[in-house]
C-alpha cells in the first residue's frame, strides 16, 4: 500500500489536487453498475475519497509498528479499503490478493471468537498443547536447529534482496510492477499511478460486404464479455474473476494497434470464425453464418450517461462519440504477409 500511495502522489497531479476520483469510476478497466452511480457523486465526496485513499496507503501501513492494537486497526482498515474497492469496481483478483497479507495483522487472541470452545474443538486442543508445553520444555532436537537455521537464512536472503525494493520505494522515479531478481522472490507493486481522464474503446466490427469502402456496407459489432460496447448493456459485476482479453482491450484503447499487434492477430481469428477465440467473446454477429469478409477496429470515446437524463431514460448506460478508425479493414488474404513476418504459424491462415 505504501508503494502504491507514493507512486500515486508522484505520478499524477490529480492525486495531489484531490480530483482523481472525478475520473476513476468511469475510466477504470471494467466498470461495474455501482461505479456508474459512484461516478455521479458530488465533488466534495470524491475529494474525501481521495483523502481517505492517501490515509490508508501513506499513513495506516505504519500502524503495524505501533503495537498489537494499532496493528489490528491497520489490518481492519486495509481489509475494509479493499472491500470498498471490490464493491466499486471489477479489479479482478487484485483486491482479494491484497487482503491475504492483511490477515497477518490479527493474532490468535483476536481471531479466537471464530472458533468453538467445545471440548475437542480447536480452542480446546490448543489449550491442551499449551498446558503440555508449560509442564516441561522438551530438549530441542537436531531438526529444530535445522529449521531455525533455514528460517534465519531465508530471512537474511529476503532482507538482502529487498534492498533494491526499498531504494526504489524512496526514489523520486519510483517504478511499479517490477521484479528485482530472476526468481521474483521480491517485487514492487502499485496500481493507478496515473488516472486516465477520458475513456476510449476499440470496437471491433465485421462485414460480409465485398468492398469494405462501400458506404452501403453493413458493419456489425462484436461484444466482449464485460468491457463497454453496446450502449444499452448494463456494466457487469465479475470480481474476483478476470477477463484478461477485456483488460487488454482497455490498454489497447489508449495506445495504437502498432503498439498492440496482438489485436490484428485477434482480427484474423475472428475472420476465420475460430471457435476458441469466439468463446472469449460475449456476442458474435456472424454466429450461424459465413465468417465476415472484412474486420476493422473503430475508436470511440465513451462516457457514462447521467442517471435520470435523456440517454438514461432511453435505456443507455453509456454515451459514445466516434474518434476515428483504430485499425483499417483487413481480410485473411491481406493478413498473410503480416502473419508470416511475425512467425504466427498457429494463426488462422495456416
């Protein structure tokens, strides 16, 4: 959390100006229905959210060093923070994973209420073991010393490997999502160092027309499992599940197709009506028909409609405006050299 908090205030001025939450709910990778309503909260509430984020990530982590009670408070606050993130967005398994280390903030006495006190239960067995240990401490065996030596060795190794991690943490040019050794024993992680202020989407379309430039050609849209597409489609709720393709489409939308050549690979598979690829899609407009002759990518700017507004009354969750083409119309014959140059031998052209 500390690394994530530091990279936020260093990475984007909106975290310092307390305005990042004006955009987050609308521009996060895969918004859910709650994010739709949270986006339209008052500005003062979004500023309060940002302040709370800074408190949780920059201040609360130090509670772990301030005694048992403060350590427990740190664990509770971190878990509540992750639960709120889970509720307000589809950040897949990331928040659930972050909860796991927070459980270490709670000792046996704190978690005792979760277990039965009946005879033979967990509590009863633990008390009996403790009574036996108090009656007499057995002589440590060779295995005990070996285990201690191994534990100390691992501790020293992790401490040594963590030096570059700590140096990165305090560096003004802090890097996130990086491993510092081949075995990835230690790493640094931080999400949302900067916030995208506008949401753009790549909409993939196909047509059966012989000429893709024919103004009368009918282009039909593919729908992904969860990413925005159809304006009247309600945002989905999938956490902790992770639709990797939908996430990749989110990244591709604020880059170019030259930076994401895999999207052309995807277009080729759609042109071939490849079953495995289509299983990753929510809707195939060519199901039960011949594959499309041409596939293209169109670039759109998306915004949430306003609850109670004109578009919302029409059943639209989103409003969109065309930016322009993302990648030009392609067909299987035209993609042949493109595939061969990249040695995509398992592609639909083989």
